[in-house]
């Protein structure tokens, strides 16, 4: 089927089709598995949209996912990257998707955005980091569906970035991977989230932590929200967790934030538990 204009293309797409495109716009790249978790629920998984058909098994959901993605790909709405996660043996589940030329034009028209984005093949390290951040975002969505938290706000890059003036009046940028506001009981929890793939040396982590300190000193977030967010590094294993904790604790300039419990370092396995329980130090009624 060929489409002659954006309006007819949009009309031909389902709610789920458009949601998939919007997810790729937000997260820049997603694997088939991540798209399945976001948009193709199985019968025992709660989902935010009652309009989505649930599937009896994960296999049925996976088959439906690749069928829809292949159709969107045929219209150049999405495109697969050359690199697969997990190699050839991963099959369709390891395919990494991004917006295609038609999908990018469609969403620009839908959002009234005149700026054209370039979608080239990024480096393996960039893909790995992007997917790690997307996985954490999807874990937050899943916690919300399960009723563990109320997800009030979730921002991915570049929406999650913050600008502020340093002590010397120079404009600075803070670039978290994610910013989230969750609620549980009578409390809100504000979180800056860093997806760490153990690829950066400790001094790089410390420099990022010092940027958070400068942003905290600016008082911008506290003025708007009455509190400063918890900063959560999510790491692959306990060894990396210990290394980052030690690096942060050893930096004298970070002593106040460390003692105040602003910084948290958790493994990917423990991330959902931290979010569900809330980083207790940084809360406000």
C-alpha cells in the first residue's frame, strides 16, 4: 500500500502504531523486546490502555510484535539498525529499531516540529547506553501498571536536561538520562536517573556528581518543587556499585550531598525495588 500524504498515512495507523512511533521518538532506539513490553501486553500484565488486545502468552505477543513492526517497516515508518543485541542468535528479539524517514516526517507534522532530525547509525556504545536508559524507563512504566507506584512524570533525553547558571554566572547543562516523579502513599519522589554500563572511569562519574551539586546549589528545582531529586546511578553488578559508591564518598566536595543521602547507587536488579520503596531521604509530603 502506498501513501500519498501525511494525513492519509496517519488515518491508516492504529492507536498502537502511533504509540510505537512516539516511543521511538522519545527513546531514540528500542529493541523488539522493549517494544513488546511497552505495547503488547500478555493476559496477566496490566496495561494502561484498554484498547490494546492482550495476548495469551509471551510467544503470542512476540509474534504479534514482529508482525506489526514489519508492517511499519514496509512503509518506511521505522527502520532496523544493522547491529543486533545478542547477535544473530537473538533472532527478531535482538533487532534494534529507530524511526524511519516517513515516521520522522509524520511525527514532525503531528507535533508541528519544523526541525528535521537526522537518523544515522550510531556507535555500539551509544546504542547500548540508549537501550539501557530505555529499559529503565520501561521498568518505571511497568511499575505504574502494576500499581506499585503512580508515575506522574517521565522525561527522557533531551527533555530531561536542565540548564542553570554556575556560581560564576556561566550557563551550564545537566544531562540526566531520565527524570521521573513518582508517588506512593502521601509522598512524591523526584529522581534523576543515570544508566551506567560500567564503561566510564570513576573520575567521569565524580565530575557528573559535581554537576549535580552545582545544580543543587542553584536552587532552581527546590524553588519550583520544594525539594531536590535523588540522583540514582543504575549499574550492572555489585562490583561496579561498590566502585562508584567509593568514588563518590572519597570526593570531599561531595560530602554534604553524600551525607544527605542524595546519591544512590543500585544494581539493575534492585532498581525497581528502590523506586517502589522510594529513596526515603529525598521526599516531601
